[in-house]
C-alpha cells in the first residue's frame, strides 16, 4: 500500500547524531564531550550506593506491580515537594502545591505543556536564547508558538541580565516563560540570587507564567542552595510550574524519574488543578511506572539513605568542579592566551566554551574529540586519564 510512501526522513537529533559518529570512530583515545550524562572518573555511569540499597530492599520485598494512581506515588510526590520548597515550607503547609510523578524531566515538561495549552490556549512560550533544544520542540508539539528571550552573552560568557530584563519587560500578561532553575543547559551560566529576586518581581509585575525547569538540583551548590529559584518564586505569592528530573542527581536516566509541581493560590484550587492534570496524564500514559519513583522515594524518606545520597551527590558535584579547575589550569600551562577562566565560574555539567564550529570540527577530525558544534562541552565526560589529551587538543585548535 502507499500509506507511508511519501513519508520523509525526519532530521536527526544533533546530539544523538554526534553519539552515532563517536561510536563509529575507531580511534582508541576518542573522547565524547557531547553527551549530557555524568560519568565517574572511570568513564562509567555510576549506580549510586543509596540507590543500590533501596533497590535491594525493594527486590527483597518483592512488591506486587499493580497500577499506580494516575498522579504516582504519594510518598514520592511529597518528597519531591520538600526538595523543591524545603521541609518546613509554608507553601506546602498551606496545601498550595500539587505534584504528579512524571516520566523524567521531559515527561514533566510534556504534561505541564499539555495542561498549559488547555489553560491558556492563546499564549506564547518564551525560552532562553539559547536553551536545551528539546524545550522548543516540546512546547511546539503542545501547540504553542515558541520564541526566545535574551539570555547568554558571548562576550562575557555569562548572562546578559540587562537584556534579559528588557526582553521580559516587553512580554504580554499570560506569556509562559521557561526558566532553567540552576545549571543552565547549554551555557552553564546561571543567575545570582539578587538577579532571581529581580526576575521574580518582573514576572509578578508583568503577570507572566513562570515554568521552572529543575533538571540538575544538587549539581551546582547543593540541594538546598540550588532551590533558590523555586523558593523565591514561592515567597512571591505567584502561581507557577516546576518540572523536576532525577535522571542526573540519582543517576537513574533510564528509569525516567521526574515530577511536575504546580503552585496554586490555595488548597481548594490545587485540588481542581490536580483533577485537570490527571486528565492529561490519563490520556497520555494513564499512570507512571512503579520502580524509579519507589526507589527515589525510599532514598529521600530514609534518613540514612538520604545522607548517603547527599554525600554521593556532593561527590558528583565536586568531581565536575575539579574537572573545571583542572581543565583551566591545563590550558594555562599550555600557554593558551585566551581567557578561559569562565569555565570555573559556569555551573553544572556544561560549558559554552566559545570554541567555534570550525574548531569543534578540528577537534573531531584531528583528535577524535566530539563536542556540540555550538562549542558546548560536558565537563562530566572529562576524567583524570583523558583531560591532558583534551587540553592538548583544545590548546592546539585555539592557537
Ligand atoms: N531539562 C533540561 C534543561 C535538561 O538538560 C534535561 C536533560 O538533559 C531535561 C530537562 C530532561 O531530563 P530527563 O532526562 O529526566 O527527561
């Protein structure tokens, strides 16, 4: 039949395409700096000890696999709320927040986007320039026009806050703005606390609808410190959305553990909004899978496992920091004149290095080192064995 005869090949995902090219490369010293995954110093994806302990206990208990509620596991959703807003949050005490388990951070964004399309069908979505590439695709797929607000400043390798404020100051009431809560992907450039305060004021004054994407809580300064954005928004009295991902912070990528939290004006409103979000979930995948959320809940709700997770998370965070300072030092040792000190100021897994597309191409062709053509590298792919080779290569292509 001719059903699929006219179907065109979809464009390749640029980062997955990079992985394919890396996998096909036969050089033994090749390095993949393109991926967004945390590797340990042996280049492996860790299985955290806290996760192993929770999984062993779960396996021993051999729980039946009935359906979960549409919104997922209550113990998990409550634990997520405490991570975002703090254990003694007034917002939580007042019942203003509803949280649903979701399939990773992506699933949370998707459920949030679909619900927003029903709530505000005529709105536009604004994402940072640049942003995680899936933000645009996701909100467009939900039916929104997607535009950008100014964010990154290539000259300072930081945030152009004046331009950001001016850009948001022009948006119409009801515009949805997607904000990276911490560890901005792809640039690594975050707002400071005072800047977040100003931003919250602008959102309140312009009646914007903030959607915070929290994909790296704990990867910048720690779980509590990294929650500054949701907590400042919480204090403002505004209603807003937060997507959480535990892919990185629990190293549970494939288990698809995330959550969508929505802050409303009060308890009764929260119940109404939850009932609508459940309809979105019911018609997407009905209810979330059991394992990942149960494991994360077991860790977060057990004091000993929670402490172990905090320590392991600190270990991941510190390893990335160590790679940042080591890369900077090694570039300086190699006589690189260009100022790379921004590498140690940027936060999270990524750095916008300022390497040009041509320099990235040379890294690949001459050294088997793969980075995104925008110059984004993942610091968590560096380790004590490949960092000298990478520093040599970068020093060569920037000279
Ligand atoms: N949001 C941002 C900014 C991300 O970088 C990522 C993952 O790379 C996600 C969301 C999605 O996370 P998940 O893998 O849990 O769907």
